[in-house]
């Protein structure tokens, strides 16, 4: 214990505006509880011995996110075992960079920045995260938040000093491009865009027609 097998998912459905319900069948003859994770975040768990329906609140986000299930003892139902899941979900990316060889004495932190959308150049004002500098570290890494859409995202690490309020930026940031492969959203009724949407809707003469498509599939190496 804990385990990551011995069960099958039989149904997944919405359980409200921001919640999902996952129904399973299992082969456990002992009393166990089932935990539900989204993006390696514990979002719900069963509370009784015979319960096979797990309901969890879904954090808001534009892109699809993977679900995971872990089987635990009843007393550990609320314990986070996300480290047993895959190192990173398929829609999360991690960047690493070395510590400066001869850092200035007033080096204070690193800003991780990106473009506002896929294909945009990185913007020093669009700060994703701020990582403190530590003189004893020889390298750094950070798991980026989930990107909202697939494409080429330009990301950079900018070293900054301790000047007020946000520090002066190093003139030579370390930059890279991350090619994300993310499922398109199901439906976008606000923007009306049909590009990269799995469902589109049309109302003619009082009749609603919903069409399913995967949009344009990009080619990746």
C-alpha cells in the first residue's frame, strides 16, 4: 500500500459545473479507499468501504488535464501520494538551467517568463514564476503551469538583482522554445472560434446541430 492498479474505470461524467465523477470496478477483497488526482493534485477520495464512485473538484483551466487514481488504506485516504504517479502529466513541462558561474554579489532571483500565446516572443512582464537565488546551488529546475493551448511557447529565465521593486534584469536572458502537445478544448461558445475545438454548434430554424472534430492536427518531429 498504496497501489496504482487492481481497478478499471467504467465511467467518467461531470458531477456539476466544476466537478467530475469517476466510477470504477475493482478486485480488492480488503477495505480500501480510492483517491482521484488531476495533474498530480489530489481532488477527491472515497470515504466508505463499498464506495466505487469518486467525485473531485476540477480546478479551472482552459486545457484538458489527465486524471489518476491511487488505492490506499482507509486511514490514509486524505494523504497525498502524487509522487507515485508519473513524474509529470503529459501537459506539464519542466525547464532546467545552471547557476551563474560568476554571479554578481546582488543576484536575488530568477524570473521565468513566456509569451502571452503560442508563437509570441517571450515578454519580460509576463512572469510565470519567481525562483529565489541560492549561492550553494549549482542548477535550478521548475515545473511550469499548464499551457492553455498547443503550439510553440517561447520561455526565458531572467536573472534579477535585489533592486527595488522587482530587481534589474540581466541583459542576456536564457531562452528556449517548448513545443506543447495539448488536446483542444471541447467547446468555446464565447469566442465563437472553430479552430482547434472538438465540438462546434449551429442553430438553424430552432434546431441545434453539434459537430465533432479534432481540428487541424499539427506535425511534430
